[in-house]
């Protein structure tokens, strides 16, 4: 199988991830930090090691401000629901995943700042949307539909100017695009461990800057301050309730070590170059439309359609007839499809990863060409 569904999760991992996941499962499948015995202490030390690895990757000064979650969706919900109240106003963009849209929609008033037909956002429109009760600005770092990268540095400056915290969703960029919370003025950062960070499934996390006070979604089971009827206030215990996925979290440190040995910029450029190569080829196939930027400020995710065919149908043909894994439909981001003009058809999404090859791009081009010809 040719796997091009990397925006959902990376399937191929570095060998060290498989090796360490087995080792950590055998040796550290324990309730980390919930006892004074050797195994529990070793697990807690492994989690701290991963916090330090992530802090170094994102230029976070205080590793203990990083809490682990099962995925980025959980981290985003934790940040949004823990920080906002019904009287607050929030600014989001029309390229957001519904893991941002749905909790905001459920909780408080909000403004959706529209990107253009290529998913490009004008940061001035963010500033124009600020109200007196705007408490948080949330954007994705890169679209999970078409790969367009948001102007996060400029948005961060606007947030700093108006003293509004900035929540950044890095599910599509962590490990692929350099991230610096200081330069980007990011107050809250949600990340996925199993995508660009090449870690195991069931890993993600949330960085909470000093001065940001969250109400935890889940309480109890922290292992500290057991005599206190209230949840501990210190990080990360405040957000670490219940037994953690210790083997997977520990292994995430090793996948990050691998990424740093290759270089985040090198991985990102590899994926982007494959995307540009694919786009150039798709645009030469009759009846194929490509969405988002053709070059420039984008990552390795490509969205396209073949004539007027349903995108899920095309994805199914690619899977069943050509053994190529893509994803059709709306990708948990219908407002992004409305922005791109694909709300009636959805789109076929192909996303490259660190281990993707030009051969795989050529195989997809061959398959799409054949599909298009057969639709005449």
C-alpha cells in the first residue's frame, strides 16, 4: 500500500520508535509517579524527559508547563473549555478544524475571520475582529485540508499588542515546521504526537504559558495532594488526571530525537517539495482541480478533485483499485471547504510525510490520470 494519509497520522515511524515502544511497554507500563517504587519513578522520569524534548523543540522555557493528552483534539478542548466562559468572545478562522469550532460554538460567542479561496489569511482581519470582550484568538498553524500555512508570527504580534492570549493548533506542523512559542507569542499550544512528530498513536499535549489559568476538564487521580479535595494548581499535575499512556509518551522523546537528527526544516522541505511536484502533475491532468496554494507558504498536504466526481468515491477507487491511501470528504473541517469552494464535493486529500517518496507521488499521478480518462 502507498500511504498518503499523513495529515491524519503518520503510519511509518522511525525504527527507534518501534524498538522503544516495545521496550517501554515491557519495562515502564506502570502508573508513572503514583508510587515510590523503582518502576513508577522510572516512568515519571521518562515523562519528564519527553517534556524536556518538546520544550527544546518548541523553545518553551518551562517544560513542566507541558501536559500530555491522548491527541490534539483533547488538548484544544482542554484549552478552550478550561479558559473561556459564556460571556467571552473568541476569534477563530475559516480554516479551523472542528476540534476548535465545536467547543467554541458550544461555549461562547465567536467571530470567524474568513481566509481567501486559497486558504490565505490576512492578519489585519484578525485585528479588525477584536471586541472589548475578546478573550482568546485561536488559529491553526496550517490547514489540515489544503496545507496553507497561517501568518502566525503576525497574528502573535497582534495578540501581544492587544494583550490577548494566542492558542495555536500545531497538529499539522509540529515536527515539520519550526515552532518557537517566544517568537510567535503563543500562550497556549496544542500538538499531536502521532503525526509530524512521528510518535505513537495516543499521544498529544498542551503547553500552557505562565499566567494562564485553566479550569481542568477532568479532576482527581493526580497522585499528588491527595488530602486536598480540590485539584492541584501546579502544572502539569493540574491537567494530568488518571493513569497516563506512559510507554507511548516516553517513546515520543525518541521520535523527537530522530526528527532533530534529520532537521525539522529538512523534513518540512522534503514534504513541501513532494506536494509541489504532485500539484504540478495534477494540473496537467484533464478535469483535475487543485485547491490551496500551488507553491509558497504551504506544507505537504494537497487537496484536489477529479471533474465532478464525489471526492469519497475517488478516494475509494484509489484505495480499492490502486492501493493508494488518501482521504476524501470534508476532513472534519467543513468551514474550510466552504472557504475553498468545495462544500458540495469535498476534496481528495493526499498528504506527504517524512518517509514519502517521489515514486509514491508518481503512482498517485498515474492513478488519477487513469481515473480521469475512464470518466469521459
